């Protein structure tokens, strides 16, 4: 891919523009040929949620500076084109072989080309389908689609506790922090039960006690139950993540080692 195109998701002031990133992912990592195809880098059994079959999809509309999957999410190429049924077959194969009841699409943003994800979910009605998303692409129509699928649980991963932290982590405008909160509101209003069908996750590795309280207040403003079911995320100091943090000039306030032990960056 030409350098100029790789840089075209930045605005003139070097701010990363999620809409432009979305266009790039749609152009390079999504293909429509009867079905909606996406590029997948790998499939695996993962330990989270007590065991979950996972497909890692290429491409994201954000550029988080602590992304553990940045080699996949930042990418716009590589991997294999897969239709929804191909993905469902792979996920079910892993789930069956490991006795898992949960499946998910991870690695990048799964709601880019949402028809693809909905079709994968439709092939896997016997499993809990965890939609892990940054929330930027959630619309009322999509929220209704989720509400009509009882197997779907939506986990909206908020980047930071405030608009300012969001911007520091993603290099995108603070406005998009509010889009993440709005996504949760839309999902709740569309009938997904707070803390059951939809819940917030939050990257609090760059937060302070004060900003965490502010996030709790913001979430309680959407629904009082939400501040009690935040899935807190800290930066995981994998070597490739430390490399990214350094390149982005980010120092977490809280981080953990890959084995889950609290850690400080040197
Ligand atoms: S939204 Fe998730 S996948 Fe995308 S860059 Fe951020 S952490 Fe990575």
C-alpha cells in the first residue's frame, strides 16, 4: 500500500480520523461478493470469559496506543478472506473441541461491515456471541438487530475515563468518547438489559481516581446499574505493547504483566 494512503487517516493537524480509518478498512479489508467477506488473521481458543472461541479480524477504526492486537488491528491487509459461514464453522469447530459456550470476533473492530458479524451470529445461535466493540459504529438500527438476537451480548470498550483520556489514548478527537457513551445509551434504549445484555468495559490504565469517578457518574447517567458492572481493563505489558506505548509517548498509571501481576513501566 502506498505510504500516502497509509497516512490518509490523519487530518492536517495529525489527529487520527476514525471516519477515514473506516473508509480505509472498508476498501482494503472488506469485500462484498454476494456475501460480505472480511480478512481474518487467525482463529484460536482463548482463556477469557472462562474459555471462548475467537477469530481475529483485520482492521480497526481507532489506533489505541495500548492495543495488544495492534499488529492486526492497525493492519489493512494480510490474512484470509472469509465469509460469515466460513467464520462460523471455524468458531464452532474450536468451541466444540474445547467445550466452550462462548464465541467472539476480536483482533480488530467487529462492527466494521456489521452485516458480516450479524450473519456469523445467525449461524451460531447455540452459543453466547460476545460482541466486543469500541462502540463508535453502533446505530439504532444495529442496536435493534442485537436486541432481536438473544445469543448476543455487547461489551462496549470505552477508551479512558474522560474525553481527554480518550484523545490521549487514541489520538482521535475527544468527541468520539461521547459516541462510546451514546452507543451504550442506544443499546439500553433498544431493549438490551444493562449489565446482562450490554455492559461497559473501560481502559483505565491512564486514569486517576478522580477521572474514574467521573466515568462512573457518566455511566450512571445512562443507567444507574451500569457503574456497577464496568469491566476494568489495564494495559497489559506484552513486549510489543511496550514498544507501541513508547512510540506513542504513553506511560500508563496502571498496568499488568502478561501473567496478570500489577506492574510499572520503567
Ligand atoms: S479499538 Fe480495540 S482493536 Fe481497535 S485499536 Fe483500540 S484496542 Fe485495538
